[in-house]
C-alpha cells in the first residue's frame, strides 16, 4: 500500500496484552458456535446428526527468525520429524459435520520450562484440559445445552488423566490412536499388545455402509493404565492398519472412526496458517505483538473458511480470495483509509 508506515503493524499488534488477544479469539469462536447451535438446536435428530460437533486438538511448531523471544524453545516437529527451535502453539477447533466449517475456539503458546530452579510450565495435556474446561463453561453460560463432547487427538494426547478428566467433568469421550506398545487383557483372559491387534485371530470384523471399503473390529478390554477401554481396529484401503482407543463407551464404532478422521482438519488449519497466511513470516520482537499476529491469522482463517464454503459454496477457493486481496491491496493509498495520523505522525485528532 502506498503511504504505509512499515512500523504500524508492530504498533497495532502490540496495542493489546497477549491475554486480551486470546480472549478476542475465544469470544469470536464462542459467538460463532452459539449461532450455529441455535440454528440446529430445535431440529430433528437426523438434521442434527449432519451438524455434529467434533472437538479436535493438536500442536505445531512455528519457525521463529531474528531475535529470540521468551516463547522460543526446542520442540519436536512432527512435520520435520526432528527437534527444532521455534514456538509451539496448541490449537483447539470444532469441526462442524464432515468439515463444512472449522471454528478455532482457543489457542495457547506453550512456554518452555525455565532454566534452573522454578516451577515447570504447563504441558500440552494440562493446557488441553484448561482449554476444554473454559470453552465448555463459557458456552454453558451462554445458555447452550450441548451434548457430551467427542474429542479426538493423536497418540501424544493419550494420557489416562486427560481421558478420565473429560469423562468425569464433561461426560465426554476422548478418542486417540493407540500405540503399538500398549498392553490389554481381553475378556477371555488373553493378553495382547497393540501391535498384535490387527493380526489377532478371531477378531469380529464388520463392514459398514457409512464407511465404504473400511473394515473394523470392536473390542472391549482392560488396560493396566486406563482400566476398561473400547478398542476399534481399523483396516482402510491402501493404509497401514491401526486401532483407536477410548475409555469404555457405547458410541458406535463407525461414528468413532468418522470422528477420528476429522482430526486431519486441525493439521489442515496449521498448514493454511503457515503457507497461505504467512504466519511464520512474523518478525515481531514482543510477546504481545506475536500473540496478536497469531490471533489475527486465526481470525482470518475463520473468515476465509466461512466465505469460501458458506457464502461462495465452494465456487471460489481460499487461495483465490487471498490472491485477490493481495492484488487489490497493492494499489490502495493510505489516504483512502484515513490512516494519515497513524502513518505520517500527525496528531491523533487528525484522524
């Protein structure tokens, strides 16, 4: 943009404390969910089943260039399969239906543990508990009578304390991918390891019209770590076999499989943030400004998804929207937006 002061973004992003930036994102996500729930709350069960909510959580490492912040540490990057220097962000989203909408509802940056004596910082398991608790409490205060949450995450979140907390505090279910090293005891007394499940004889295999080409077997077992659990062994075409794990539940196996398949949407959110919205290009030197940068990107993601999928109904992609915005932004003049006072150091009253 012509006439734009290069230091204006950092001044704008640092205008709010980091906690207020996060609260802005939380308020937006809760408002969107409240409107969506009012739309289907009085509809038939068949209609509501097409608008099921799946709570999905994951973390990702953002590269950080330039002067180091207190948020920068060494984290395991699942994308690069190595430990790298960066900022680890934990994101909680609600996936509506099969991905019709993806609504970010909370976000936190994990602070590295302090060097030397001192209390360690929250790990991602504790942060996920906090994020779920405060989001569900806020939605309840808005008068939403939601069904028990169905939360999906990768195997890193397969902690017995987290699974028990969600079941006890919210009567919900956490579904994670089981590890090959887990040990279970079947009802007939046999002992089986996770890696042996997909070759175990006499598994009750089923086919489902809801999952074309997918075979699954549902088992009830006992774990020394988790207690009574439900296991769903899954065989999908052209993929390695795997199994899902949750505390004992009556939820149908096809629904658990479909819900876990929506976990890929949070990975899609991180890819969009990094590649399409340029999140890693930020060179802010203050934590407040960096939080503002991340939160505004998440808000932009929410707006882009809604615009592309609901307003344009898939006829225009998010990439095309961003390209068009960048193209027209180049030819704007700051005078047209009445930014003279901010860009050219005029008195504040001049705006």
